[in-house]
């Protein structure tokens, strides 16, 4: 199970296709490009377990920039393409990257970042000109290297970073065995089997490749000889048209994408044939139950959900049938063992929310950050957590309530805002919603809502009261916003993850403490 096998057996089969341009890269081309770049990295002195970084938007040269590391034993770090120069420099330096691979579109930011990255010895531009000895064009720099494998091929792996919504991003480092490139890590082999990766699949990637889920999905599809269609950016109607155009069989999405497709006019949604879809996986953020139900009604029982972090210390999953029997669940544990513990590390009763811990099925550490690595593990190092909060029912199905960092404490009562967010997103005038705690001198915190409206709506007191009353019709008043503000664009990552900290900090910025 390795792209080189398919390059020999079916060289002209498209490995992936770019959605906007229609440009395709065959398995023969992909294999040759990866090999030439692997030779270049070796020539630069990068050996097994050395690091390099990739800073680009989705483009046709992205995967070869990663594939070279996969066969040369490197740790490679895909950097969020929307970061500032300062943020890029932090990750490049923290990851100890010796080479940075960029696109022309990110050149200005990259050059500003490199001014603070003294250990980077080479910058490779995949689609733009070189500039001296240390900034080179990819094709020119690899032209004299062979397109055959390097003699000491060995398995490499991504070292991805958390998105940094609760502090500086953390590089997630896994022990890397001295395997051949065609012997993937056990956790990856498990996921490939669970999600039925197969040679004839057509995989639609609607999310940025710097994010772990789409990156891994495309990597898996390449390993089984599938064809992937990569969207440069998500557009709801374009997504539907691509499913029909290419006969897409599999895809991975986030709930925000579901919501935006459901907001399309009915005649647009019905215009496209979705019958080729066999598996539509979603994760990365909680999906409002009403949205999930509507997607199953529309696409049929092809919607599968998972819960897990980039740390991959454990995973839960469920298919459509399981979810319909347990609405709101993120599934039963499939990898690792799960524990729900209170603040004293004692087991919570069934149905009671607590911190979600996994008995470690896949060890990890935060690179160059022993302190936060220690915080993620239990005192005996047998379990780890990313701080999420949830409970399990009698049948072992997990339900998320929130991230612990966004719990609201109002008058001594713990309030988890996810339930209110899930409700607000179903209102026809709401495009996106965030709920969090803001200062209240008497209660400590009160519940605040921030709303991105659907097009054509008018912000104001009337709409604010309409939405508050809508919440109160369905939820206990203590869970509902006491006030709502309106915003033009919600600060979400292209992966769908909400930068709630950015919104919340606006209301706490004049205070030294968030404990009242």
C-alpha cells in the first residue's frame, strides 16, 4: 500500500485533481516528483528524523512537498496558510525545520517570517522564481536529481501543530519507527481499515491540507491508489457539483460545511446528483443534532462521525444508524479506551459530564514543550486528554458537551455553551453562532451570544430579542444568552474550527483576571 506501487501498475491514473483548474497529477508524475524532492532534501543534509515545514494554500504541488518526507524518514510540518509572519516564524523555529517549502502566494509572509528563522538553510518556492542560493524554485532545484527512490528510503510522518486557540500552537510528535515507507503507523492502518479506503475510491477534499483530517485523508487515498479531488477553497454549491462531476464516493467534512450547504436554496440542493456518495465522514467540531438529522435525510445513511484529536491517543466513531439510535453521540470508542473523570481524577457516573481521557493507544508528546506534555498526561502517564468535556451513556456512546476552557460559570452553575450554539444555528436567520461567558459583577459570568446573520437580515434589538426568545423556548433560561451581538464574519479557521477565544477576549480585554 504505497503510491510507488500504483505508479508502476497504473501510471496514468490521476492521483489527484485540482477542483478549480481541473489540473491532474498522475501516479507516475507524483512518484517522480516526490523522489526528486527527497533527493534534494538528502543533498541539503536532512537525515532521518530531521524536520522541515510546508507553508502553502491548497495547490497542485502540496502533496509532493509532503510525500518526499514520507519516504525519507523526515518529520514535516504543514503550517496554517492564514498565519501571520510572526506566527509562521514561531512554528518554523519551534519545529526545528531546516527547510521551508512555500508557494508564491505566501511568499511575502514567508520572507518576513524567515528573517526571524536563522536555522532555515533553504526556502523552496513551488511555483515562483528563486532568489539567490537560499531561495530556489522547486523544479529548477530538483531538475538534476533522479526520479527514482533514494537508496535509504524509510517512513516519514507529519508533525502537525494544534491550531493554538488556547495558547501557542503545539507540535504533536509521535515516535517514528524505522519502517519502510509502505508500512504505515498502526493508528493510520487502523483508520484506513475502519473507513474502508480502497483502490477505486474517488475522494473529495474540501478543506485545507495543512489540517490533520484532510491531510491524512488524502495521504490514505494515495496509499490505496484512489483518486482525490482537492478544492482550493470550500464553496457549498461547487462541492455538490464536484460530487456529481467526478462520481465522488467518499469525502470528509466539518459541520460548518453541512450548515452552509443546508442554507442553499432547495432548488440548488436538488440540482445535483449525490447518489455516488458512499461515505461522508465528519469530525473536528461538534455537529448540531438538527444539522446532522437534516444531512442524513438529504444524503441517506452515508454520514459517519468520529471524535478524536490530532494527538490520536484514542478515537470514537458511529455510523448513521448508530447516531439515529443515539442522537447527538459522537460514537463508541474504536481505538484506545475512554475514561470520564472529575476534577479529582475520579470516575464520573454514567450520564455525568467530566473530562474525557483516553488510555493511551498511540503515544505522543508536544515537541519542545515538556510542560504542556506533562499537563496532557495523567500523573501515572497511562492516560491523556486534550481538555474536552463529555459523558457516556449506558451503552458506552460518548456525548460531547464542550471544551473545558469555554465552560461558563454563572452564579456557581456550570454552563456548557455548545447546546445553545447547536440550537441557534438552526434558526433561519442565523448563518453561524458562538456562545461564551462574559463578565457579570454579580454572577461572575453571564451568557453572551455572537451571531453571523444570513444574507438580507438586519441587525438590531428586534432580531436580538427574537433569537433570545427562540432560545428560551427550547432551553433552560440559564443556558440562554442574556444579550446578543452581531458580526459580519465569524472568525473560523477554513477547517471549520471556531476561534472563540478571539471573540471572548474582546469582552475581557480590560481585566487582569477572568475570575470574578
